[in-house]
């Protein structure tokens, strides 16, 4: 396999990118001058150096102060003004950003790391379900559980999103029940088949407002 084909295979790993689009990316890079490719290489290297993953919510963030740099904790998790009574669980970082941009939610987050495949048996390997459980249980051990009042499942309204919703519910419902914590999902506002990442602010606002 030559370099062009190798790059095509890499671009095909990107979300929503197929064979034809991947090859278009490769041909585009081939048509640019060497400095353009060097700039991209430099930016990718800097991105990996500057980016950390929050050890609490698992979102990726860029270092911008000594506190987050030392503890690998993002601004939202470390901010004392964040509403700790609410916890939204999302599939990926881009979904988290969409909820943030809606300007209607000011609680904490947890990035599950993906959706649960409908036919997959070893679901625990596909998502951070054990990390989610540990986060909830650790709050109980630290005597802070009374702060958390509601967990909101915010997944896309697709067959796989609905399957993930049911899976996460079944995994954490007993933990939440014992601590008297409400468990809800996004309500009307999102149309069936809608990806949370591509929903506009008003749609997300309505979905959060009508959660059930």
C-alpha cells in the first residue's frame, strides 16, 4: 500500500467520511505546496501537546492555567459556580459543546465515549460505563452525594442512541435509586433520527426543558 492509499485509509476513520471524500482530501493535500503540509503537521503536533483529557468528565480541553494543567481537570469541572446538582451524560465532545452553546444548561458533564452498538455483547468495552459508576459512587463515599439531584441522558434520537439510553439506565438506575437521584432523558424538541451534535440551540433548549 502506497502513501496515498495509507492516507486515504486514515481519513476514512474520520466521522462521516467515506472513500470518495477521503481520496479528495488526499488529492487536495497533494496539490498544495510543501509549506501548507508542514503547517498542518506542526498544528497537529501542537494540538496533541496542548490538549488534555479531563479526569472527571473525560472531555478534551486546552491547557490555559496552572490549576487545570496540574490536575488534568477542565474549567467546567473545577469552576465553583458550576451547578453540581445536575449531570448530563453525552456521547462525545462535540455533543457537549452543542449543549454548552445552547446557553440553557450550567451543570456538569460526563462524556461516555461513544454509543452502544445494538448487536454488541461486550458493551462495557465500547463506553465508559464503569468510569461513570465510579464517579457516582465516589461522590457517595466523599459525602457529597446530596449535591447531585438529577442525571440527564443526552443521546441522539436514533436507534443506537435509544439503545444506549436503555443500556445506561439499566446500569446506573440502582445506584441512583439508592441515593434518591432523578434519572431523565432529553424530551420533545429533538426529532427522531436527529444527531445532537447538529441540533440548533433552540432545539436543545426545548429538549432539556421537556426532559422526562
